[in-house]
C-alpha cells in the first residue's frame, strides 16, 4: 500500500524521472499484491471456500480501477480541457487524479488493515491457535 501511494504521488509530480519511478513502484506494489493474495486468503479464511473467497478478493482491484479510471480520471480530464479543445496537455490534467487516488488508497487501505487486525485479534494473540491445530 505504501509503495502504491508513493508511486502515485511520484506520478503526480509530472517529471519524466518521477513518472518512471512512480510506474515502477506501482508495478511492484501490484505484483506483491497478486503474489500475497492467495496466502492472505488462505491464512485469514482457511481452505474450505478458498476458490470463492479468492475470486471475491480479486474483484476489488477491478472495481476500484474501473471507478478511478472511468469515473474520476475522465471527469478531472474533461474539466481541465480548454474551451473548444478536445484534449488537455500537461501535468494539470492528471495530477489531481493521482493525488486523489493515492489518498483514497491510503485511507481505505488503513481502514481495511485495522478492520482485519480487529477481526483476527484473538487468533493472532494465540487464543485460537491451539484450537485449530
């Protein structure tokens, strides 16, 4: 989550080097998510309904990227177009989109991490481990 936020903020800065490193950081964060997702699903929910839960966990990035790319990015882009023009050039066209996306990712990510920690607090404190073994 932190790598993704840093990548989006770097992309919002607009310089060629910042965009390059921002894309690399976002790529690493998404790659880590897809590698860790099966392990997280298995540890949090077990293997009983692994296929269904894994599929549901994979819908979240698709829905989020659709909302941000179709809804937010197109709205901000069209608001930055010059009168009578069909395109927008420069950093201003996408800077707000990346900053809003980074802040939403941070807020929602922290809220989800806190919810998961609260939900599984007994398991990680050791009270339920003896029962599962």
